[in-house]
């Protein structure tokens, strides 16, 4: 292993020293604190690991994505012990699980007189807290082969290009190709996206995701409350997450993401959350039925807390 690779692994693994948080807010705060320490030291490998994990585990909550990336940066697909058994696989002996927080749901019982007014509210399920749960990466298991997201692509978006275009149109966004926007590869006008024709498959897909992220994220209050650097970095981060997840080769997740920080922990946390949620929406629109049938649904901790 080269010294560069060793340093990068060390930088990412240094995120593992955090104490075990007990709530979703503590999970997020602890991970962001460690991430900031890395950024201040000039390292962005941990942030790149988080962004990569956003695509791989987009059905998980923001806090749990941070936990998975911190504890096992190289994880590719995770599930609980029972879920792996259901898929025909077994966790290898001696493997240690990745700790996440699972929601605990209880029943809120109404007083008799209140329940009589509306029977639908007699026994309402509510979030009562979180408990430690453990998931395992596919590399920690053995057994039956799993269905893939689809054939992995290298520099070619393949069928994902059409799915993305359909999603854009389905959002009521007009899409057109214009030579006149050169040298820009793409432009978002607010309800309309223009792309420069003649781009490679990978570049066109990435550009469209970038401009779609602007449409989804940077309107009204958020547009005026953030700088152009932050907005462009967020859009590029979404393009990285989505592109890397479908197999496109990209080197854009690098020190550029330090621009999200600028000494503001609250801004970094907010940006990471909107990147994760926006990427998850887009990736859900690109998913194949085979994958959807095997993923574990999870309550979003950030929304539930």
C-alpha cells in the first residue's frame, strides 16, 4: 500500500474515536465535530466518504449514514442480522456490527372520553426514543448472491439517463438543449434547465443532476441565505453522490468540499443534510424494482426527532 493510501485511510479512520451518542442529534453533532477537525487539518477524505455513503445508503437517515461512513468507510451495502438471513446470507463468525440508532415506536393511549370523540386516535403510534442496533456490510456475510442496483457503468449513464430525464420532466421542469449557453455545460433558470448538446454520456448525466439540484435546493429563502460558492458546491456534491452510485467515474469529491465549511458548523450540517435528502430523492427515482424489494425501509431520525 502506498504512503498516500495509508494516510487517506488513517484520516478517515480517525473519525472512529467519537463516544457513542444516544440520540439522533448527538449522532449528527458528534460526526460533524470530527469532520470539522479533519477539514481544519486540511483533509477531505472523511467528507468524501460521507458523500459516497449518501448514495450507497440513501434509504437510511442522515445520522445513520454518518455513523456507517465513520465506522466502515468502505461499506457498500448494509443490513441487519435477520435481514441478511432472509436474503439467504449469513454473517461470518467473529464479525463486529456497525452501530446505528433504530427508532422505538410506542403507543400513545388517549383518555376514554377523548378516544370516544375519534376512534382513530385511540391507540396512536408515536416515536418514544432510539435504541442501538447493529448492521453488517455485505463483505461481512457469505451465501446467496444478491441482486445488483443494475449493471455497473463506467463513463456511460445508460438507462439512468432516460430515467433522470423522465424524473426532471415529471417535476414540471422544462428541459432543452442549446448551443448558445456555451461555454457553460448547463444552466438552471428556475423551472427550466438548458444543457449544452454534444456532451459525453457521463458528463451530460452529471450536468443534468447538478442543474436539477439547483432547481430542488436553491429557491427563494435558501437562495438568498447562501453564497454562490455554497450553492455550487452543494449541487456538485449531489451530482457526485448520484453519479458515483450508478457507477460513473468522478474525481470531483475532493478538497473543494471544504468550501461548505468556512468555520460554520451549522452551515456544514445543513448542507450535508440537504445534499443527502436531495440525492436520496433522485436516486429513488432511478432505482430498479429489484433493489427496492431488498432494501430495508427506515424511519428518518432527523425528521422524527
